[in-house]
C-alpha cells in the first residue's frame, strides 16, 4: 500500500506533536524526592510559571507557545489527513498552518519539532503524482 503525500504529511505533523508533549511530560513530572503526585507537581509548576513575579515575561511566552505547539500540530495532522480523504481545497491553509507551526517551533528553539514540521509541510504542499 502506497501512502499519499498528504498522509505522509499528516503522520509527520502527528510525530512532531508528540515531541513537545514529551517535553511537557518531563517538565510536569514530579521530582522523585518531592513525594508529590503528578497532578500536584503539574499544578505547582504551572502556578509558579503563571503567577510568580520572578518569572520573566519571555519565559511565560515560551511556555505558552510550547503549550500551543502540540495543539496546532495535532490540528494540522487532522486537517491534512482529512484533505487526503476529501481532496478538498484546503491546500493553502494546510501549508500556511504548517509554516506557522514550523516558525513557532523555531521560536521556542524546539528543533526536532521544527524539522519534522517543515518536512511535513513540504509533503503537504507537494502534489501527488498518480
């Protein structure tokens, strides 16, 4: 079974969404010596980032973009997969959102996600030869 370029792009976007989710899992995981549950540790971390006066605005923006990146990439994966089944006219939006996700990943210096997203955007824009 041969995968179309759109399906390859969709899988690429899904893979690139898994990478920042792994970063969030590592950030929110409790320290072994803390004795806190996962939800308590996540709540303490997020409360500190959002409300602590010592956290710089740049760091806040970094975490906001890191939270938005997997959501955008998963949305992009679904849109691209749907475009492959419908062959609809959303090619412009699929490519545009792919480049937005790539630039967002570059802005937060998450290079593996940026590279995977750029490759997936390339495959989303490539016309299928049949």
